[in-house]
């Protein structure tokens, strides 16, 4: 089924049809659009006959039937308001009059104007071809002419959208929590009768929470049951509030910013929110994840068809102890293993011999690179690899030439002591001159040094976030993030083929907005393969494997001290965009040969991992796996892991539900043939090695 968008003015009925679901809304008698249906397909006659949303004024104390598409803080609405405004005379909240709609292609816009004040909103909906995802955002405009008598409007909250679930027997919330070195931990529990706030107040998407969530009635499994899921496309501070009322209605509203901020809207100005995307899946959490993956590949990532390269990154080998000779040696070893991209990490610039100095001075450190970076870039290219460079353009050390020249460029409040984290401060890219400096500096680095890839890092959040003398200081929280996006967009436009990897102390800035202008995200600074299994499991709830950077590093692991076999480390990292990050100069010849063979094996399945459909599997005996299936079902790769063993608990066969009952499949390693029905219903014998940290790669080909 193709996607379609329609609006019936006589009924006030808007309908958005995706291949597998329908979303419907109706404009109420008070002019506010309200949710009507989100779920399985219903025809227009059925939708038109659904009970009209009840105005909140019809209830003395409750607002259970409101279901606003964006609650405006007026009337008998007592849940979280997605729009909170204050007018110049002190009046709060909007009261809407519906003034029209526009349908154009896959987009629907509903225009609302305030009944008394010069304020208008457009609630925007967009469908993408072939996707069940609905993109929503809001545009708020001060409609008075500039230079007139109308005062500004203060915006205390402007969410992108509000979402509503149907009445269900119960509600369960899935979301991601964590911290530095422990990002993307899936947390799933019964939704309390309360307001549950998910948020980042850090100026970044954050390690501790993610702007993705999923809701179900408590019975959905990986492959069965109805799931509703949303994700906010924003790389700065954000907030999502989920409200379950005492009588059973569940809604949630979300957007950029966090509590305590306000923005000024002057006459003639418009404030645009980021996209808040959502989907409904009847195929459980796995079906929802695969729908997200396809959406990200088709409509978010800038070059989804390009295979992500096998990366070698120098950080864990050298730290700040960087020099030309050492990097030449590492580059030669990386090329021997089959790396396709060599990335020079921190320590190459300014006075950067530790984290206390040099940030902001983006010129090669002369004692380490006496002839600049070009000789290293040329050697990397000669070895057949692309050349990448680590940068952190949003940050500065006090001990730097840049800070000494422009101390006013940092985010600060003049009467407050600035908090230094990792010995650094944040540059205010919301200032046009700082944004221009960042673009000019990065453009020069790429041009002069033949750089093919940038690893863009950001190693601290905002504190004491002020803009001295600016009439709208809280706009910093929006404008800085949009400046980062603009610089990334300009670099890609100026340098076709340039790759960018998003990083923020690991996975501190991973969201749909940053991935719309980068190739992949650094998932976590923690490369321990056992910990990475949980991190990668959570990451896959929204994002596909090609966006997930995953490295093989040294053993024992630098973060956890855990010792694991090289094969296990590789098999975990092969579940994403494979990278290498260890000190190769300390690896034995046997380890280097084994690593080269495993890199070659990864390249044989890379197209399946990065472009296939992913099925997360759990088996008895502590086994987990991901099954990657080619879009046409002809080729399959299975990566299975068992971190620990228990006496008497062997690994039972693992069922493969993505296969075709009527087909036959050959194991490309053993030559053994299997019926699809047997592998689906009974499972495949993984033949895992004995002991802890056991893993295996299985490749299957359908026999036509």
C-alpha cells in the first residue's frame, strides 16, 4: 500500500495512511486539532464515524478526552502543555481558531490563529515514501508586522508534537538510560499513573537518556504485539513527558529545550521545532526497530548506500603520545589487517600533550609533525586507506591561543565562575563569528591535508550557559545546536564524499538530527565486548548497524580490565560498522594474522550487516544473536554470542524466524543443507566453542 495524506474540511478530518497503519485527527469545535486514531488501517467511512473528540470544557475537573495534537495551556486542560506562551500584557496560553489547511504531496499543514493576539501556529505532518514513520513538527509565528506596537511573545515551551495511545488494558514504557561508558541501556517497566519525564539538560542529546521511546500494553514481544514508538530529531537539550491519567488515557509530548528556559518571539519571527517522528508496528519491538532502520536508511542518513569503511583509530594505541613515526607504523599495520580508513585521534595539534591545553588551536603540533599532517595523509593514501582526523571544534582550553585571543567566545555568565570539565570550556557557536571560525577552520584542515573523514567530538555539556548582552539569552540552547548542524552540512556540501562520525565522549550525541548529516556515530568509549552487547542491543532499538561504530581493541580492556579472546571481540564488533582501535604494535604475529582473516570475513558479510534486515534473537543458555537477512531473503548472516557458561547449561538450537518455511538453506562454512521450516521451528545448532566468551558467525544461502 502506498502512503497518502488527505483532509476533509467538512468533517475537519485529517487522515495519514502509511503502508501498514493509519493516523487520523479531527479539528474540534473549539478549533484545536485532536487525535482520533493511530493503528491498523481503517477506511474513511469508519474513521468519519468514530466519536468526535470531546472538548475539555465538557468536564468540570478532567481532561481525559482532550487528546490535543499540541495542548495550548488554556481551557480545562490539566496535563502537560506542549505550548506555553506569555503575551506582552501577561496573558498566558493560546486559544485557537482553525483557519485552514494545506495538503501538498506527502505533507499536511493545519493552520491555527489565536482569537485575540497576533500568534499563529502550523501543525505539520509528513509521510515518506514506503515508510510507516510520521514526521511531525510545529511552526509558531508572531504575525504582527515588525516595527509596530505589538510586543514580543515569550515562549516558555514549544513542543514538536503530542501523541496519544488508544485505550489499552495496561501500558508499558520502554526507553534508554545509561551514562558515560554505559550508554543505550534498555529499561522497560509498567508505566506509572503519573507524569514521567525523559530529558537532557546538558546541551547535548546525552548519555543518560535518549529521545526515543516505545509504548505497548505490556504483552508485546520481540516479534508479536502492537508497539507505538517515537524519536525526536534533536542534538541538544530536550524533554519528553509521558502522562498516564488515573482513568487510563496515555499521551506524551516532546520537543527541544528543558524546563526553566524561555524564548522571545518578536513581530514577524517564526520559531521552527525539530521533527518528532513516530510509528506504529503490529510486529512487536523487532518489527518497530526494523521499520525505524529502514526509515533511517532511506530518509535520514546522507549516503545510506555507501558501505561504512573498516576504520583504524589511533587513540587507544597512543593517547596523547602522538608523533609522525608512530602513526606511520600504525598505519602500515592497519593496512596489513585490511583497514580502509585510518583516523588520527586527539593529540596532533597546538600544545596538545594532555587534556589541559591546545583545544582550539587546530594547527599540527610541530614537535610531533614537523612537516605538518600532509606526509602522514599521503602515506595513508599510498597504503590504500582514506585519511581521517579527530576534531573537537565546539571546545576550547583556557591554555590555548584561541582562548587568549577570544575569551568572550565561550559560553559563560559574567557573574558566575565558569565550570571546567575535562579542563575545557564550550565555545558559543550561536555567535555568527564563532560559527564562521569553526567552518573556516575545518574547511582549511580538510582542504590542506587531504582529509577524507572527520571524527567530530564534544567532551562536555553546557554549564553556566549565558550570552552576555544578548536580548534572548536562552536561544543559545537552540542556536548552538543548529550552528553545529549548519557547519556539518556546509562541510559535506563543500567536500563531496567527506565522511563525518558523530561523537560526544562516546554516545553522548546520537539522534536522528545528527545522523542526517553524519555517516555513523561513535557508540561508546567502552569497547569491552561484553558490555558492548548490551549497549549495541539498546542502540538497535532505533538505529541500523551501519550507523553504529564498533571497535576491536586490546585485551585486557582499558575500561573494564576484562580479558577476552580476539575472536569474541571481533564477532561483537562485526555487528556494526567494524573498526580497530588497539595498539597493533603490541599484537603478536598470530594475532595480526587472525585479525586480518576476521576483517576479511567481515567484508564478506558487511552488505548484510549494514543493509540487511536485523532480527534480534535470544536463546537458552545465555545466548544472544543478531540475524541479518538480505532484502530479497537470498543471503543471511548470524552473529551469536555466549559471554558466560553454566555447568550443565549447553547452548540449545537457536530458532531463526526470519527464514522461509518452504525454502532450503546451505551453511556456507559446513556445506550442510537445512529446511527453512526446521530452522524456524527447531533451530540451528550453533556449535559454540566451550567455555566463556564463545561466539560464532554463521552464513546461510537460500537454495533456489
